[in-house]
C-alpha cells in the first residue's frame, strides 16, 4: 500500500488548512510468528515537503466523482511550516483571472515538461480542460493531493497520524492507503484502505 493524503474541495466558498504528522510502525515478524516486534519503517515530521518522498498528484480530472478542484504542485496550496504539513485550497481565478475561467477557448493544460509539473492522472480529461459549450468553466479551485506511490510501500503494519482537519460543507479531507500497482484492475478492483476520510 502507498500513503496518500488530500483535501478535496467541491466549492469555492471555503478555505481550509490541514496539518499532519505521520508515523508508520510495521510488524517485523511474519503474521503467524510469536512474538511480534515493531520496527519503525517510515516517519514524517514534515520539516520539509521532500519531493523524493511525497509526489503531488497533478490533475484536473475530479478524481472520478466530479470534484472541481485543480490538483497541482504549488507552495500556495501545500507547504510545511513548524513541522506541520498544510494543504490550503485556493482560487484558480487568483492565478489566471476571474474572466479567464469562463471565456470560450480558455484552457488549463497540465502536460508539463518537467518532473514535478506533469499530469499524473489523465482520466476524465485530467490533463487538459478547455472552456466550450460542454465545459462552461475551468476548475475554480486549486488544491493538493500528495502520495508516496513512487517512494514508499508496505504490506502490513500500524499507522499513527496526528492531524487537524477541517469542518464544513463541500470539504473532503482524506488519508488513504492505495495499491502501488493495480494488479486486479482499476479502482476499486485492486482495493483501498481508508485510514481517515
């Protein structure tokens, strides 16, 4: 399983900040062996947001359920401060201007050429959105979703998380375990374990 954490936004009337610290203790012995010992395999104090450990999802696709945020890699929405990770949604209009969001032909293209700005999920038009008769507006919210899919995986263990989470309409904070590879097919066939959602 890999570690994912995100704040999903479905409206642009709220602002939220999230911070988290993550510790992962993994059983060191086989499941049927006694005694079991714990070995610390992963600990994140969030003194910095290390891109070699935490990769950003970069997509406009709405995670398959119609969300309208734009997940990107930008310190305005995801950053570390005083040992805490903050995920703070913002307005796309603050980046491109309010009128751009609804002007026919306007587009957001996340097919970036460099490592930390390339589209990670093309499903549901996740790499490019264009204002047209079928899409009357571009994604109005910027937010962040980070993962360890390319840097850390484990099979069994205990996870501890300390987090301050938002309360409000249209907010969807989540901390998931997702498969490293989808051996049994796309979600949900290969599984998902929700630590907190």
